[in-house]
């Protein structure tokens, strides 16, 4: 409660958070403090082009798009039309619809399309919050797409604490555990894991 009280959250984001809490899969929504940090990261690098892999109902995309200067573009990749419909309503309410480009379908295909369209080193920020078993593949794709000095941010890296429990060996937990170990030793990026929300890894491409 204290953290939420001291987190900047617009009325639109608050309303979206409350509506999403009643939907199936509501645990997929980023926490308000994560949204605030994502917005700050976008501001710090003055991001003009952002890709989000896993949009759900739009909280993180609104947070990041709202932090971009006029002319910035955020590509929102997801394959769930039902959640996209909610996101569209709130993009409009937040006044960022003109900054968001929907990529509805398999995010792996969408990333390839964006690479073909814009080329390597053409994005400033990439945010991953999708299929946990595909994190490594998304990460490698974003390393091509994001420019040197740009950021790759990954959600759910603490996975409700499951990654620290060596007795748990379900596929998603194993995938995140292996991914975390890989990124921690990847010299292509500067890296830090932040225990905010369900854990964020922040990587700066070298």
C-alpha cells in the first residue's frame, strides 16, 4: 500500500488496472511501480521507437507511450484479440493511440517483420512480457533490433519466487531460471535484476 501510494499512476492507468483485475489472466498485468519504472526508462534514453512483446490489456504500453515525445512509436505485439480490445479503449482514453502500432499475431513473426522493415539497431527499448519458455528467443531477436545503448527489459524474472526453489522443475520455472543464468553472464549487455513487481531484468546493449 505504501509503495502504491508513492507511485505516480494516472487516472487512466488506475482505471485500467481496476478493470483488468476482474479479467481472466489478471496476474499478467504489470504492477503500477513497474509501469512507472518503464516510463522512466523510456524517458532516460529518449526512446523514439519501442517494441513490447506481450501487451495484454495495455498497462505497460500506455506507461511507455505516454513517456515518449511526439513522433515516437510503440509496437505492441500480442495475439489475444480480447485483451487487445481492452487495450485499444484505454490507448484512446490515454491519448496515445497515434503512438501505438498493433502487431496482432505470433510475436516471433512480428519481430522478424520489424527487422525486415526497420533493420538492425533501429529500436531504443524492447520490453519482454510474454511466453516464458520463449524468453531466450525473444531476447536474441531484440539484441538485433535494439541499438547499442538501448534497453531490453524483461518481466517476471523472479517468477513468484519459484526460480529460487530448486525443488521446482516445471517447464516455465526451468526456462526462466536458465534464462536468468544466461543473461547474468552475457557480456553483450550491461545488466541488473531489480526486485520490483515480479522482478525486472534491465539490460543495456553494449
